[in-house]
């Protein structure tokens, strides 16, 4: 009987101990499972963060690696833009210079033609006035020839007056000299010595006024004005 109780007690403790051990094993397995689940959840998060960091680093490295090429492209684009703007400005300046040169060339040709025509008429005017003065001193009776020269003198003076501008000082001075010579040339027959001196002085004044006028315009032609 005693032996039976002893065996019963042993079986009871053995069963209780086995149950406790089984519970602990279940708890340990559960903890392991929980631990595995936590690890399986944390690992992807860790990989995701590492991947983002790695992508940013790769992008930064790529930019740093390609920075010289990017800078070279920007410099090339800026150079092309600067050359284009410079080309436009140069083209505009060249066009303006050509237009100014063309206008100056036309003006020079017109001025040259004006000088030639004015010189021709002044030469005729001086010649007619001189011949008229000679006729009055040498052959005052030849009124027909004198009248013919006087008509030519008036015609030459009219041409000169149409060629010059009364508002410009040097040209106004030329016209004043022409008027003086005309007055000296159209005086009475058999002029006196004083009248002949007045004629010569008026003729010299007209020649000097003509030379001064031509010098002014020759300088303008030289400077392409």
C-alpha cells in the first residue's frame, strides 16, 4: 500500500513537471515565432531605408561624376548664345556702316558734280565780265558785241545764283562778290581809272570767294561728308 502511494506520488509529480515543461516549451516556441515574425517585419524596413540611402548616394555620385560634362555643355551653350548676339550686333553695325558709306558716297558724287558745275559757270562769268570790260575800254562804240557779252554775263550769273544757297555764309559771300563784279562790269562807257581799279578788285574778290568755297567742299568730299 505504501509502495502504491509512493508510485502514485511520483507519477503525479512527473505528470505535473511534464506539463510545466510542455507549457514552457510552448512559450519558448511562441516567443521564437514572435521573434521570427518581428525579424521578418524589421528586415524589409531596414532594406528599404538602405535602398533609399543607396539610391540617393548613387544619384549624387552620378551627378558629381557627370558635373564636368554638364559644365562643359553649359559653357558651350553660353558661348553659342554670346556669339549669336555678337553676330547680330556686328551685322547691325555693318549694315549701318554700309548705309552711311552709301549715303556719303552719293553725297560726295553729288557734291563733286555741284562743284564742277559751279566752277564752270564761275569761269564763264569771269570770262564774260573780263571781255566786256575790255570792249568798254578798247572799243566802246561796238555796242552790239557788248550787249551780247552782257546777256551772257547775266545768264551765267543766273545759273550761279540757282546753284548756291543764300543762307550759308561762304556761299552768301560768293554772291556778294558776284554782285560787285556785275556792278563794275555794267558801268558807263569809257570807264575811268578808278572804275577799272574797282573792277579788278571786285574780280579778285570773286576769285578768292570761289576758292574759299571750293576748299570747304573739297574737305567735305575728303572726309566723305
